[in-house]
């Protein structure tokens, strides 16, 4: 066991306020939660998105809002709005592979030297009191696109850079490029966080030993399929299936009761709660997983969940 940091990755549609609150209260084990990206819509940030990005956890685990932008103007609107709302650390999304975002120069589409130079200068002159970090991919179509960008990022006093060593064209599948990750690590003085396909306690431990120096990690889908993953690593105790399912029952109850309080109507609630099961098929079995997804009313849903976790 070492003292590497473990971050919970941003996952749009999954790691919202309710998930983060329940996760921190029931499992924890992570050093920070990164929110799904927020963006500018019709010239400003929607209040709902802002509410999702600014969260003070009773557990004290920091929640770091993430922004996605395609121009200096969008960047300033987002940073001003978040700072006015109390954010002290903002994460820059330079990796989203979603074509509608990339097409508008956002996410992986923002990996453009001219834009990053402008952002660097704004951060240094306008926001010198705030903390920034970045999360990026290697590029859109080529795994060399990060090279000119990293030279610029090296000039900004970032807290860290998280690298997901895939290109946007791969979306979320295919090999992560660990050779290039090592090259990236050697090319920057920033603290580098590894992100990609960490699914088990041994994966977390392995990342440190693969690279010459211990790197911090960010876990996304691994925490959706095994919410206890970071805690298991931290406490040096691998949980058996029975324990995982029993705690999952409490985790679900907490998220479900939040949605029951803030949303109304079966369909609205089902639409929000069902995604929590998307990555849990291995944990509960295919039949139970299918029954949950097929449920059309809360009564049927509750019965399917009770069967799945019995
Ligand atoms: C459904 C989904 C939504 C995501 N949303 C975001 C997001 O809002 N911001 C971001 O930087 N990355 C987002 N990602 C990427 C993840 O944060 C992470 O980089 C990627 O899943 C690889 O890590 P993993 O293998 O640990 O999941 C998303 C990924 C998925 C699958």
C-alpha cells in the first residue's frame, strides 16, 4: 500500500450530486470527486448545472467542478460563474470524445495550441488566485496531438494533469497507450494522474509499479461497477460478494430516496435511478440486471431491485 491519491472520475449521467453524496457517505476512499462537465448554453450556465457542480460534502471530500469550452469567451463565462459561486479549483476538460462537443472545438477538440495559449494567459493574468487542473486525451485522431499542447500546459501552474491515454476516435474502448503515458510523464513537471480501465484493487496497485514513479489514479467505470473499489484499496481489504451486495443495498437506498424526494412521477425517477445499474451486471447477474432495466413502474422496479439484492 502507498499513499497515491485516488480520484473519482467525472461521468456524465452517473456521478451526479446524489451519487457523490451517497458514495462519500457509504464508501469514500477517494481523495476528490470530479463533476461531469458543465458548459455554456445560450451565453450562460444553467442554474441546474451550477447546482450539480458546486457541492460541499459533509465528509469533507473535495468536489472539483469540471468545465468544457471551445473558446476563450466560453472559458471566461464558466470560470467567472464557478468562482462567483465559490469554486476554488476548476478542472479543464480537454478530452471529451463526444462528436457534437469535439465538432464545436470542445473537449478533445480544444487541444489546439492557439486556444490553449489564450487560456494559459487568462489563467495567469485573471485567475492567479484560483487552482486549475486539466484532464486530457492524447488527441482526436493521432496519439501525438498532445505534444505541442503539453509545452503550453507546462507554463501554467496547474495542480495536476490527468491523462486518459487514448485518442478520441477510440471513445472508451481499445488499448490505453502506456508507452505514450510514460513519455508524457517524463515530459512534464506537473503531477500526472493516470486514468483508464482501472477495475480492481490490483489494477490500482499495478499502475504505480508499471511506471518508474508512483502515479496517482483516477477511476471512472471501475467505481460504477464496484463502488467499494477505492475503499478496498485504502483499507487493504478485498470485500467478498456478500458484503459488496449488502452495502450496495444501502447505497442504492440512499440514492433512490434522494431521487424520490427531489423528483416526481415514476418515469422521471426511473430515468434517473436506472443508469446506476448500467455497470453492475456482473455484480447482480444478467437476469436481475435485465429485470431492473425492463421495469416500467416504481413498484416493478422496487421488486426487481429487492430480488437482485436478496
Ligand atoms: C458515460 C460516460 C460519461 C463521461 N463523462 C465525462 C465527463 O463529463 N467529463 C470527463 O472528463 N470525462 C467523462 N468521461 C470519461 C471518464 O471520466 C474517464 O476518463 C473514462 O471513462 C476512462 O476511465 P475509466 O476506464 O476509469 O472509466 C465519461 C465517460 C463515460 C463512459
